[in-house]
C-alpha cells in the first residue's frame, strides 16, 4: 500500500502534499455512510530532488524523473504541472483529481519559485 515511499526513500523531499481521498458519488451510493466514515485512502503529490510522485486513493498513478528543477512549472489556472523528463521531452501531469486548495496552490508556487 505504501510501497511508493520505497521509491523515494533515499531522496530529499522538496514538496509533499497529502490529502484524504474523496469517494465518488457511486461509492457513496453503493456503500452509503459506511464508505464515508471509513474512507481511509490518501492522495499524494510529492516532488523530490529527482522525481515526481502522484498517488490517488493509495494507487500510484505516476512516478517520473525530471531533468532539472528549473524545468518544473505549474499552471494554477487549470492545475497542470509540467516538466522535462530525462530525455528532454515535455511531460504534463493534470492535478485536478488532487482537488488542490488555494493554500496548496500557493505552496506549490512558492516551492517552485524558491528553489530556482
């Protein structure tokens, strides 16, 4: 379940956003209050000194290595995170499913601007 942390155990974490997972309408419809009370999954967005990790409902969606920190960009208008991979190709990651709050968006922007 938490095996994605083993992918980044020897790396420096620059940014970590952890949120409680949100159950979908159909999950509530089927399981009702039980699902609401025992929804124990988490969503993560982690940037280390080498990798980007994106996890939704404890399911690893993306692990990518980036070329350099300066290539990391975040568009807060549409929650798209972009970077250059090791092959110097532009990669994008849509963070809509993470449901970023205003504070979390500001935290991402500050981290990206601070470490350039």
